[in-house]
C-alpha cells in the first residue's frame, strides 16, 4: 500500500507529502445526486430530439453543462449547439434536477469531511456544477466545514473538468498550495483526469455504475468502493501523507 504513495512522489519529483488540504468533488462524492443528474439530462435531451442513454451521462460527469451539450449535438446533429440552445437546454435540465433531487448524502461523506477537517486540514469543494442553490445546500449539510470563498464551481472556471483548471484553482484557493500538499476525492473519470492533470494524488470512490477499471484507467492512484471504505482506510493513509 505504501508503494502507491511512493510511486506518486517519485513520478512527480517530490521527496515527501506535506498534506494541507483535501479537495472534494461534489456530485457522487458528497451528494448521492448523480442518478438525478443522469435522469434529468436524459429526459431533457429526449425532449430536444437528441438520443442518449441515462448511463452515458456518468461518462460526462464533472464536465460543465455546455460541454456536455456540445458533445451530444456534435454526435447527433454534426454541429455545436447555439448559445441559445445551450441556455434553454441547460435551464430545462436544471429545472428537472431540482424537481428530482432529494439532497441525500453519500453515506459517510459528512463523517469523512468532519474527520479530516478536525485533523486541521483545509476542506474545499471543486465542482463542475453551477447550481445557484449549491452554496446554501453545502452550508446546510456540512455546517462550518466548507467556506464560501474557497469553493470552485462552474462559475469560476473557463474550461472545466477534464481540464486541470478547476483543481489548479482549488490549490490556489486553499492557499497557493503545491500539488503534493493536497489530495483529491473524486468519483468520475473526467474529474479524475482533471485532478491527475493538475498533478494531485487522487483517491476515487466508485459510487456509480461504471467499472473500477474505468476509474483507475482515468488515472486514480487509489480506487475504493465507497466513502465508507475511505473513512475506514484513512487512518492508514494519513500518517504517510501528512508530511
Ligand atoms: Ca462527481
């Protein structure tokens, strides 16, 4: 197990970890919301005559909405969506998501965030989501654990995952940290690619329907079946990465 951490250090030319922050993806990591996102996307696209499967949206998870829409338009219509189409489609998807979403948490997400926060680590949310109610929701479900100013959302970034920009911004907001001073907790291939491209050690928890292999192929350093498994393994990892 220790080798996984040593391999990371060696391949990134670091001599040690110096952990200061944990960067959390939101949907599928903190909230059990991906099933509602995928249902809302699938139904919205059907209404606009674009064929999709509910499952494929797990492949696009983490990307900002406008990129997902362009990807599907190119595949099904051979062109990008217009700005107006993007706006209408994203609004419809957001409205459906609001109807369906029950705000349930991924089991053990609150416990894990609280645990690392009580160890003195900075805890940040780095998400491709642009929901306006997001900050209030986070403050309600994770009181005192995430600060408003340090959150990275769809409104902060130009490119979005799988581009490293959101996680690089997360490092900056956490206090201009270097990659070996943080870890990322992700659940989706595009999010893992973003974290890896930012050079950060990435723990994937597989809370969706994709295979564990799809998460390790995307570049996750560790793949676990659940947040509960991360909570339980943390006492083994922490002495190695606290620096
Ligand atoms: Ca996610």
